[in-house]
């Protein structure tokens, strides 16, 4: 289902006596002249973080997780990072979740951070990475990935609820991959911002905590203490900072008995696989296209030894063989699982590609022009215009004159200009990704069956406890994955000789098909679509179709439409146009465990279906793999590596291959 998307509104900030002041909540963000010292006292010292960071040197656990309600000016995060770099071991990782419904604009953030010269270097890194303020999770890595800020934009309850696996106090601890070590409750006072201190939030905090979890907050309000107590935290008043008499600190109460009650937080964890300890960090990947190369790269970056098998002799020979693939966003004024994923994926992809394109691999990200060529597309652009007013960094609508200036050609219409898009050579990208000392490529190796022996997947003469199937439309050729509803969609690009006019094209122009800037005296246009076709052989008829579509583009000049070359590939797509990324369930077990969903799709079931140990799939990216694969790979690598989650559980469910098994059960409802 889809509905109009609610944009994130930035904070209404004023300045009073040199201190930022919230006009919405009629309260200051911090005390004048003592903001940093106060934050250190209330959050770092009260949670005993210096000692706890140092203690990680002697612990097997190498993650520390902090969760904050209210990102505000970012000072708590920056002070925590400063302390982490001073006290934590270099092989430990900090995950910092922070929820904020009304984030500061970049300009306001810069003005606030300028007040603290001692944090200028760290503040500069935050400003450099500060995201487009779209709803949902934004993952910002610092210090080479040793620190990850998960900035969650939206209401605090919805954001932290997205970290719950099932919301069941008895079952949640056994299926989550991590828990919060310390909570910062830093919202405006309960009297001025009641939503931040609601009962649902404290219930979620309990579900996300463990026996050593601590909490600290400026507030000493009775309602905060009562809600902490009712959800399993023992709290006490301690001296506040400077003129503030009291504040609260709290700890997890190991003797707390959670009341048995039906909660709206409950959700069946059908998309979750049991956590399995692997004997070694070794993985096999089947498929050396973009999906296979990305997941191999992301696992190798985490210290895994990876072997990549492919039936071709070299990389990117299937659907990833496009030498000028477009980084194609899918913006919409509506919200749906597809649109939410596509927006997050585009933002993640362009952040990954931008510092590397043109250096590590071939490409150019100087923008693209999206045309509306049908009444439906024109209506969608009209609706999108109001949404983009909040997110001008993503794109803007341009008239015919500016469109002509941006493209370098005389346009007959304007369109949507997306400044951070462009094109990338997919094969060159594959070569960059797999060039890693912990990755081994084995070409000319066809894989027709999977074998599991002694806790290892055995492929030819190689074995590993983890296997990722990333071979596109052929991912369901195996007995374990035969049920995956993957469609093969063949398509063809046609190459025309550049001329004195066409070579002026500066950016991709996308309408009914897309044309690329000239490369090697030729220009690519395409692509055709043939559902359920498995042919890699280019067809003359497809060149004619591409030529007709090219002529129909609203560009005011004559084309030299004699094809000089062509390329064909086969995409993999799912019925709902979303990728399939995640663990592979055993069908009979899934249907047995979750059979109750057939009678009531909202029925809560506390159980996990059996999954093939260490078996994952990553396919179904259609024609937008360049855009969607980087985020999908990061998500899957995190699952395999059993990291604290940095993306919402709704995204895991949206991409889970098991969604089709669930849909099959639900469709049986009478």
C-alpha cells in the first residue's frame, strides 16, 4: 500500500543570549556557556562510559551500542566520539542510534557547532556527512567505519520500534543480534514534549536493553521515574550539573517480571533466521556481477575470506556488463515499501560512488535529466514538485532553457534534473570491488547444485560455512531456492556513432529509454524489455525499437541512427519489483511454523522457521542494480557478520525472500 509521504520538518530555531532555542517546544537546547561540560556530566559520566569503553579491551564483545532520544545539535554524539577515540580499543566498534523528529537544518547545525572550537575536527566530519533530511535511517560512518551514527529521522517511538525483532519480552532477547548498552534521554522536558517521554518508548527501551544497560537523563520528573520503574529500570536521583539540583540515572532490574499483556508492538518475526555460529569467517559467492562483487567486497572489508565463482571467464559478463549504467533514482510523493527502499538505496549509492567515480572506476556523476513522456508520468511529476520543495538537494524541475543548458543539446521540454546522478561503467566497478587481498575469483566454474557437509557449503573443491547466491535470474536453479519467483527479463542497448551535435550531450537523458553521453565516439541508447526471455543474443529488431524510441525523445535535432554495435543482458526481477536479499528458509518448516497466518495475517507467532544454515540469496535487482545493490549488500553483509542492525527491520522484511512464502500463506485466507 502507498500513501502521501510526510516530509521531515526541520526544527524552528531561534537564538536567545547566544543559545539555540526551540520555538516549537519553547525550551533551550543546552545551558549557556556550560553545554559541553553539562553533557559530559549527564551522559558520559553518569553512564560510566570512560571505564566501560576501556573494559572492552578485555572482553570478547567488540561492539558498544548507545541509543539517544533527541539528536538535537549533535553535541552528545561528538563528545561520545571524542571519548571513544580516547578510551576504546582500536578493534572495537561504536554503534550510535539517535532518533530525531525535528532535525536542525545544515545551516543551523553549522552555527551551533561553531560554538565549540574544541570539537571542530569532529564537527567538520559530521557536517560533511550530514544527510539529506528524508524520513528513516541514515547511516554515517566515521573514523574508517569504527564509529557508525545511525541517524533516525521520524518520531522516536516509530524509529526505535524499527530495531525490534518481534516486540515479545520473552522472545525478543533470544533472536536479536544486539542490545543497547547505554541510553541518553535528551529530549525537551516532559512538560513541553510529552511524546518523547511516552509509555511506548519506555516499553521499547526495555525490549532493547540487557542486564548491564544504563540510562541517564537531565530530567528528574516524577513521571520519568515512574515509567522507568514500570518497565524494569531502577532509577535514582543524583546531583545534576551546576545549578540543576537533580537528574536521573537508571539500571536494568534483573528481577523485573514483565507483565503478560497483548502489545501493539508484537509482530511475527517471519523474516528472521536463527543466529548460527560459524566456525570460520569464510564465504563463497556464486555470481561475479555487481551483486556478487559487492557482497564479496563488503564481507572482505569485515575480515572475511571470500571465493567468488562464475561461469564466465571474467567479471560482470551477465546483466552487469553494461558499460554505461545509469544511477537511477525513483522519487515519489507517495510512501510505500518500494519507494522507501529506493530512496534509501539511492542516497546510500551516491554517497558510496561519489568519492570513487572517475578514479577507482570509470563513470561520471554530474547529473541526469528525467523526462515525463506520458500523462501518468506528467501527473507524477506534478505531485513530486511539492515534495521536492523540502528536498531540493535531491533534484529540481527545470524549464526547457535550463534543460538545454544542462544537457548540452536543444531540448523541446524541461524535466527533473537530479544533480548527483549520472552513469558508471559496471564492469569497471566490478573489477574495483573484487580487487581485495581477501577475495579470490574463480571463473569458468559453472555451479549446478549445492552441497552441505560438516557445517560447510562445498562448491567444487572449495568449502565455507556461508554461501551467497548472487547469480541473477539463475538463483532459483537450485533445489534449496526453487521456490523463488524470479523472472528473467532480457534487454538490449544499441550503440550509435556520435556526431558533432550528439557529442555535446553532457548527462544522461531518460524518458522512454535513455541516451548516454558519448564514449569512444559512440553513444548508447536503450533498453528493451523481454519478459521470460533467456537470450543473450542481440536482435536487429531491438535496434529498430531503440532507434524509434530515440527519435521520439523531445530533442530538437536529427539523429544518425545507423547502429554500430549492441549489447544484450538478462535482468532478474521479482513480481513486486523489489530485490530478494536475505537468508533462505526451508519451505516446509516456514509453512508449518507460520500456518496461523493463513487464518489471520496479523496473528502473532513466537517462533522462527528453519533456514538452510549460512545460505543467503541476493538477486532480483531488475534494471536498477547500480542504484540498489550497494545498500542491499551492506544490509546482507551486516546480517552475515551478525552486526547490530543499522537499517530498519521493515527493510529486512521488505527485501526478505520469505515474503513470498508469507504471501502464499496469507492468500489462503477465505
